[in-house]
């Protein structure tokens, strides 16, 4: 992995880093198969939603996609570049089919709040195919996380760079970085998983601690449980509030 100090500087400066070889090629193939199956299933029940083709809550849709939450390489870099107390805000997918963009192809940021020099959300994209200029590698405006306003379309595309990386790479970006998925001009799909991490005191998009099964939870280690939000649950009674320190639902000291 690249030097952490360099990655931190890059994150502050451009707002994005690419880290190669985070997931091995065999696992990438399994992830892609799980994702394709989930897309197919969703298309049978919800084909006309505004973000059709995007799979939500991927941890519920396949063992490998669930395991990614505990991937040590990913978690180590999140701890270093963001916060060890990060929780998952949303875990979904971004697929580009031949000749098309997707919901992520609009020019956008992944976090509506702007707090100078402070990351509230960190975006992670795990590339399940190589990202190239031809298949819609993500466009981004370097340094745009430092600005409160969003550029207009022509300024964005005149100044944007396009991400390219190999499958298995991890792209991490400040949630305020202005970006847009490209359009896939090849004849094969480009798949990716996207995890948005937020601070532990923020709300998650779904109530993951309740959504996830007890069986799945049992398989998580401490870091997996933390990412799900198990360390920031709210007590529902005084008995829960007064639980001993090691059993507290909302663990102290998290920023
Ligand atoms: O799929 C992509 O290239 C970009 C995904 C995206 O826009 C996002 O995760 O917010």
C-alpha cells in the first residue's frame, strides 16, 4: 500500500486517493457475481425506481459483499484517513451498462453539509471492473471539496479528471468532492460497490443494527460491528442506559 502520510496529503489536497490491490481478483469475481445476481433480483421487483440498477444495503445481498465491511486493508486506511469510529452511512452499488450512465452520473457531492477542513463523510468505491476512460471511470474536480458551492456543468467537465484504476482498487474521497460517474462506451458492464462512511454521531441511511440479522452479526468482529453502528445504538430504557461500561450501547469517547 502507498505511504499513509502521502495518502493523507493527497486526501487533503485533491480530496481523493486511489489504493491498488485492496481486493484480490478471485474475490472481485465473487463480488461481481453476487452484485449481478442482486441487480437481477431487484429488477424483477423494483424496476422503475429513480435509481434502478443501484443495489442498496449490499451487506444483505451476499457473503462476500458482507465480508467487505470487515476487510482489514479497507478499515486500516479508513481509520488513518478519516476516523477509527467511522460507521456506514450507506452501502450500495454503481453499475454502468453499455451506452449508459446511471444515477451517479449527475454532477454531485455525497454530503450536503460543508464544514471547512473537516470530513463528515468519506466515500469509498471498490472497483469490480477496471475503471477506464471508455467505460465511464468517475469524473472528479480536484480540490472541489474545499468549496461550498458546486460548479456548473461546463466548468466541471472542462476541469474534471477521470479516475482510472484496476479492478480490486479502492477509491476513497472526501464526501464533498464534486464528482460524476461517466458513460460506459464499451460493450461490457462496469460494476463497483460504493460505501459511504460517516462520523459516529451522525445518522445512517438505514437502521443497520436492526436491519442486519443476529446470525450475520455473530459473524462480525469488533470492527465489523462498529461499522454497522453497533457502538452507537440508543438505549430504549433506563436499564439499558445504566448498563456497565463494556455493555453500553453507545460507547463513550467516539468522535
Ligand atoms: O460509479 C461511479 O463512477 C461514481 C459513483 C458515485 O457517484 C458515488 O458513489 O457517489
